[in-house]
C-alpha cells in the first residue's frame, strides 16, 4: 500500500475551500469543509472534467463542464450525466500538514443510492446494476418499436409524431428517453426522391459529451424506431455538439425520473 504524502499546509486551504495537488503523477482535489478534509480524483467520471474547477457547495462538488455532482466525502455520483463514482482517497491532518494516501479503486457509491426509481420501478443506477445493453457494447438491441410508436401508427408522419416516436429511444445508463433528456435538437422531413409517398427523416442529435459511450447505440436505436414505419424511406442522424448539452435541457419529467429537484 502506498504511504501518506504531505500535499499542503493546513493554513493554505480556507474553510470552505479546495486545492489541486499532484500525487505520483495523478491529480487529486483536496477539500476543506466544516473543519473536515476530503480528497478525490480530479476527474468527473462522465467525460473527465476537472472537478477542482467546479462549484463547491457544502459537501457537493459540481463538474464545470456538464454539471454532474459528486459527494466529496465518498466520491459518489449524485446527479447525471455521471453514473459512476470518482475515486476518493484516505486523508489525515498531522503536524500542520494535509496528508493523502491514494486508494486503488473508487470507494463511493453511484447515483442508485440517491435517485428515485425510474419508470417500471428501476432506479437510475451505477454501472454494476445496469442492464445488458449498458454493460456490454454491442449487446442485442431493444425491440424496434414499443407502445408509443404503435399508438402513433395511424397518424400521418410529422415532426411531432417523430418526436413522440423517439421517446422509445432511451439512454442505456439513465433509462430516460432522448427527447426528455434534451438530446434531440431538430427533426426535418423531406420527400424521398426515389420513393414516392415516403419521407426522408433527418435527426439533429447531441450527446451529453463528445465521447459519450452510448452514442452508437442511441444512433442505431433512433434509426430502428423510425424506419419501422412504412412511410419512412430513410433516416439520417446528424450529431451536433453546438450548443453543448447541459442538464438544463432536460424536461421536468426527466428531472423527476432522475430525482433532480
């Protein structure tokens, strides 16, 4: 096991306050709150954002990129888009100094400890409890259509109908649909030149981060849901990263499902 290393003087960090230190080549955020000290990896598990640059409120640090929040006491992910804890470290105060010893693995829990149950009684959870689609890239895709798409089968194709159909497409980690998550920036319909009476559907979709691991599955599921209609000739999914996604784009329904108030 690694030894404790002195990383700062107690007097250097106000209460409340935080500082960034380097230990054996790893960046660690050190927090001083209500007379207590804590240390976490300076890494948001959503997309690698620097936690030490975020806003500290009581025992919560918010990633400055997309707003994911973590408990500085345990490293637990408290809000989406993060679903995995960041690593917390052992810390002690001795001889006027702050000492940290790196842990090998994350000790905090994921948002399953903090989120309300999602639709169907399943809570938004850490990866250990996610279903096969999230646990294994390339796993079998969900059913092509569901109750929402089936209920719209008799309606003429329109932008509104497409958006309703896309509620069948759910993020594999959060179990919230892409419309309520605010990932759909635009829907465009145009007559298919080579298929009279049918439509070409173009979807402008964003991701919660440029390197979102769920991206390929969300694109594939979007196409599968829409091409199931006989009046759809082709589906084009265009990934748009401007403006960047933020949690503010979620609907109230998504916030309620994820336990964000």
